C-alpha cells in the first residue's frame, strides 16, 4: 500500500467516523460533548400566589448561570435564550436559590448573589424529565429550541418544558410537545 493510498483510507475512515457520530446524536444527549451547544430558551416567573423573591439565582450542574434577578415579583419574570452555537451545556439539573434580609448584593467577581440569608434552596431535575423524542424532534430541523420554564413557589420550584419553533409563515413562534409540572 502506498503512502498516498494509506492517507486516503485514513481520511475516509475519519470522515465516516464523523458522519456516524453525527447520526448517533438522535436521542437525548448524555455526554458532556452532546450537552453543549443545543439552543434553549429559559423562562422564569413567580408561581401564582407566591410572594416576591430577592437575590434569585439559578445555577446549572455545569456551573452556568441559567437565570438570576435581584427581585422577582408577580408582574416580573424573564426570558433568556442561548443559541445553538454557544458552549453552554444543556442542564442536567438547576439549583435555584433566593434570599432575604439585609446585605444582599451581587458578587461581581464570581457572579451570583451574596449576603442575606438563603431561604429557598431547591435543585430541579431537568434533563431526566424531558423525553428522548423531544431531543430527536428539536435536532431534526433548524429553528427549533427547547424552552425550560421555571415557576418559583414559596415552598419549591415547578418545572415545565416545551419545544418552540417558527410558524409555517415564519412570522410567529409556536409551541409543541409540552410537558412538566404546569
């Protein structure tokens, strides 16, 4: 076998492996590599009837800030989006905390809130609660993302998910494949 033939075979082998790896990602992501770069939208609000929360922080298992706010009121809330090109990994779980008392402040060096007393501390399973069919659907076509929805109660955190995609005419967002606590 000549050196050129060996190089061609090695190149073909490498390309086939890349294609097989791409095809293998058809279900729920499991490895750290598979969890990175999936587009997602994070939506957070107070649950109906819940009291306002201060120093709210949500950190994923990978240490990523999923959402954070100084104060969350019944008329407040937020939405964050992370595109498919990001290095932020899809969360396996998210730890949500909130605080009360004097001295609550932003820690600009490390991120997150400091001071006061943590009065709400809940870990929410995320990845394990979303069926593999949802990930297959999202990765089957461009323009689809998973929406992770968090509702903070006085005694816990509710979690739901949905798939968001563009409408047929491309002028609106539609939701499909919903599930979770609400």
